[in-house]
């Protein structure tokens, strides 16, 4: 079946209010737009600001941003209607405000009358309202199949020790973190209740951001758990776009030899503590490998400090000189990982970053921090495209970090990891949008029923 239809189907997409969710939703929107769907992309104004900017010069996409205005909460001004830079103590307030956005969402559906709603994992009210208006809806999971199956299994059975994939079982300390996430409650609803309701309300199928090549077993297991088809749609790694502000980073990279630079970044929601930042800095310095490090900070450890120079060890920037480039807050990650000079990726193993590293054939230096990241990191090790930085008494250690960086980027110990990373990248690129095309055919069939 040709995925392109003579009558344009409209889809309203509603991601959770986090960059790690908005970004893959937007990439899926672009893919669906290419296949002749019209997309209404719905989120809060603060989340839509970069979306609008990214779409400004991309007139080929039929993507229409739609503002979802949340009700007023005194402690949650509009610039906090996103998880990016959100103080952790306000996370449950944001979830509650999102819930209270249901009436506005109801009016949006009545006005736009889309053929389909694609929603995220924390808002069961979205598919419920779509059903009220006789609109079909599909859940899109932006996490991997391994983590989703682990979460669903334990939400249903409450026994971590019975999880069938022994190689991916969490140590007890990580299990407790997941337990805390599952039972975290906002507006009287636990996270696992939200998640299970979102799965249950999805029309026959669930879209999931993964690849059969690396998660086939986990995907099939998850499908059996929930009684619905789990349809992988690929990595959804976004294509780099032109930005004049990227020239400083790219000019620096252009001066380096192929595969000699390590890129270090920990996503948009995790902030290193003062102790972790010091170990990170000294680890990069001790490695003697060229690096780009994206530094983000806020919180009590750094209160009153407003510049990179104030949060890094004294003399660090001067000592590393031209060997290191420290970037404040944000860097063009897609361009850095795709650059021939990049030979390693120090990552928290957020799922989008993990897939981006894999797609670009960059070995991953594994440093998980929270939630799905420890399990994603186990998957990286299982596939053979990364090496983990061992913790010392559960803490980051500069010597261990330096050692793994050197092994991955330039020593014999990392040769096999480098080879497997390149091979996986080649397979991913050869496969292209095969999984997505199959899912699109199923969507069209579903809407014709």
C-alpha cells in the first residue's frame, strides 16, 4: 500500500512537556508530514517556541503549531510550562497543571476535528477526550521497549526479581528509583496508573521509538504484556539544521583529527552536582583526549554562581587549553555526533541521545544518572557499542572516567566497541524508514475501519 493518500488525513500530536518527548514527537511529525498527513502539533507556548523556530525555514512540512494554555498556578509561571530547567520540586505541579489543561484540549479537538490523536504516556485524559469526540487515538512511547516492558511488568506484578531478561535486571538501588517514579503522585494519580491507562486506551496499537534490530525480544515481550501491537518506528534522529551560532564549535572540530574528540553531555533535565562536576572536569583533563563538554548547572550547589568559570575547578580551562572546548548550556549535538572528528560520546544514556550516538556510529561512554538511563546503558553494553564508567562507592570517579575515555577513543581495548558502533550505524542507515513505513500503513488501515 502506498502510504501517501489522495485525501489528506489530519493528526493532532500531544507530547509530554519535556524536550526529550517534544523532540521525537516533532521528528515523527516531520516523517508523517512527508507522507502527506497534516499535523497539528500541540504543546505549551514555551515548548512551541523552538518548534516554531525550527520550522521557520522548512516550508515543505505541513505542521501547524497549536498553543495549549495551562491554567494559572502562582508557583508555575508560563516559562515553567516545560520540564527544561524546571526546579525538581515543581514537577508534580507541572503534571497537575497539564491535567488541568484538559478543558483547553477539549476545545482544541472540537475546533480542529483531527482524524487521529497521537499522545504521550502521562496524560490518559487526552485519549479519553478523543474517544468522547469519536476520534481515534494512538499512544507514542518515546522510551525504548526494554524500559517500557520493565516498567509495565513491574507495575502489573510488583516483583522486580521475576523480570525475564536477566542481563537487563536493575541492581536494588536502581529498582528503588523506578519504584519511586512509579508511585510518584500528582493530582491524586500515580505515574504507573497514568502509564497503564495510556496504554489501555490506545487504539489497537502503540507506536514506540525503537528498532527491531536492537530490541526485538523486548518489543515482543512488551506486546504480550499489554495485549497490543507494539510498532517500532525507528530512531527518529533529527537532521542537523543550519545555524550560524554553531560555527564556533564546528570550526574547533574541523581542526581535530578524525575520531579523536570525545563529546560529553547529560541532556536537558539532569544537572551534575558540584562533586560530580569536579570529577567530570578532572576526568576529562586526566584523559588527555580532546573534548567538547556541555556544562549546565543550577541548584543549591551553585547558588549565586552565574558563569562556567565559577563552577569549574580553578585553572581547569587554562590547563586544558585548545584541547578542550567547554560550552555553556547547549551545543549542536546532532552536528557534533555526525562530525568525523568525534570518536566518543560521554552520555547519561537518555534514549534519544543513545539512539543518536548509535545512528552516527559513535561509541558511547556510559554514565547513567536516573530513570530509564541505567537500563538503556545496559542495552548499549549488550549490543556492544559502548563501555561503562565504573562507579566507586556509587560515585563518579575521575580516574575511572579518564581510563574509559582513553580506551574507547584511542586504545586497543576499545577497538571492538569502535567496530561494532560503525557496523550498527551502517545497518541503521541501510534500513532507513522501513519500520516507520509499516507503521504508517497500519495507521491508514486503522483510520479506514
